[in-house]
């Protein structure tokens, strides 16, 4: 997977207007959400691998070496996934706060443009 790019028509080095700043903030939230989606998928694949259900497009088992051999190994994998998902939920909460701040910023932009009319 490649890293997402900021659109070429937005140059963060030069002066930005309020709308460009808002777009960059929204894009940063979207990029972080995309990264979290990949982490969630990786955790799901980890569980599939441990229980022996991770298969390729042909239905062949992928990396049978990671399949759990005992209940203890299954529980360890589950705990690992649980910890990662807890971290992801914390990050989601921070992104929600960030998004709400961007919405407030957009409302301020809208209010100030209405005052100028």
C-alpha cells in the first residue's frame, strides 16, 4: 500500500486561506482514518490466521505456521487484538474531537464571510 498524497494544487509552504486550511485538516483526518482501517483489517487477519481461516483467493490456507496449537495461544492472540482495538478506539475518539474542532472552524469561516456581506 502506498502512502496517500496531498493534492498538488495545495502548497502548504505558501500562505493558505481558511478554506484550504479546512481542507487540509479534513484530509488529515481522512488519512488517519484510512490508516486505522488498515490496522483493523490487519488485526482481523491476525485472528483469521490464528484460528486457521485465513485463505488466499484460491481458498488455500495462508501461512499455516501461525495457526494456534492451544487454547492459551488463542487467548494470547485475542488479548493482543483486544489491546490494539482499544488503542484504535482511543485514536477514534481523538479524531472525533479533531473533526468537531474543524466543524467549529468551518462555522467560524462561514459566520465571518456572512458578516462581510
